[in-house]
């Protein structure tokens, strides 16, 4: 593991963040163009955790310590989200983020043996596997791999671009949408049920203007078209975990990807929603560990 760098700076948060989950594993890495918030723990094969849009390392609060029993676990906040400072707002799309994460990995000397991504983080994991060229095994949890259909195919991207360009949008969202009731409604709308302490963490993220602005920029710059065309060429052993109760990403996204990727399988998770790894970290940890054993990451 690399030598520890300066511990997490709290200056980006308007409130006291000393109680943020797993800060004992946190440090800041200056690696252009961003200043990254990284969490590391455990000993063993290196496992990289990539969260979805609008979340941060807190999404792994239950899963991280379970995986750290078997792996050297690395998690980080995506550019501009959580505690990572966004150095270039034009680099929030899929390809630039994968490139910048690869640069961060080279900077830190990480050579991942397993990639785990949730939602949009699963798409980043697949794209990152191409950047690496080593085809590490991949676990995609409720992988967001479907483009919008019909009118939403052009309306949503245009709306996202408008929202991201409007200078008042993030402030407006923070001012009007971040009550505890609204955050609870938003999370429940994904099909997941989280305890109050986890909902409070999402509320703290949603109240941060920089986090919201970076999430909107990611939405505006997001395109899966090229990656989806290349899925049949991605040879990594891949396990898709698709929750039956996910109201944000349909199970068929994972099933369709499984059908066209040469080395992919899909496991359906009953009674869980989009944030399955937060609802049931023990179940997800067991499935990831079993997959790592099957693919010889763990012996």
C-alpha cells in the first residue's frame, strides 16, 4: 500500500464531517486534474470500488469492512462528488473519468485484481477495464447500461445539459429539494429502504452545492453509446448482480449485457432495490468473495 498522504481536509463541507463513514481510512491524493478523496483498507488482492452518480464513499460503508477481510480495498469519490475536488468540469463524462481514474491508479501504484461498480460506476468499471488492458474480473451491481428509449432518448440528455449549464441550478436544488422528507422519497423511489442514519448521509451530500453541480455535469456529459457497442469485445469475467426491486435500473439492462458479453453471468437479487449493496452488504460481500474465488482472484 502506498505511503499515507495528508488526511482528509474538511474544508469542502459546510458542516462538521468528522463523523463521515470510514474516515480512518481517508486521505487526499493530488493527482491532476483532480484532488481525490481516497479510502484504503485491508490486505490481499486489490479490489477497486466505484460508486454511482450522486453518491460517494459512504455508499460502501457496510460493504467496505466486509471486503477488507479478504482484499486490499480501494474506494474513492468520483470527480467533484463527495470530498473529491473537481479540477476540470469538462472531464465528467465516461471516457474522461475512466482515463483520470487510470491516471490516479498509476500515480498510486494500484493494480486492481477486481473491479466493483454500482449503477453508473459499473459502466465506469467496464470502460476502465478497457483502459487497463489486463481484463480484471468485474462485478456490476445494478449496472446502469441502458440508454433512454423514445422521447426520453433526446429529452433527458438535453434537459440535463440545460440544468448543468444553468449557474443557479445546484443552488436551487440545494435550497428546495434537500429536506429529509424529499431525500427519503428520492431513495424510496429507487426501490431501496435505508435506515435514517444512511438517509442523513445522502441528505448531507445533496446539500453540498459542489457535489450537486458535479453530479449534474456528469449527467450532461454521460453517453454509453460507444461502450455499449464494444460490450461484445470486453472479455473480462463479469458478474452482474441485478436487484429484482430496482426501480431506477431495470433488471433487463444486466440481462441484455450478459447476453452479448462473452464471459458474463447475471445473478438476480430478490427483495432488494437499487442500493442493494447498502441494504444487504453481507449478501453482496459473500457473492463478490465467491466470484473472486471462482475467478482465482482469491485462492
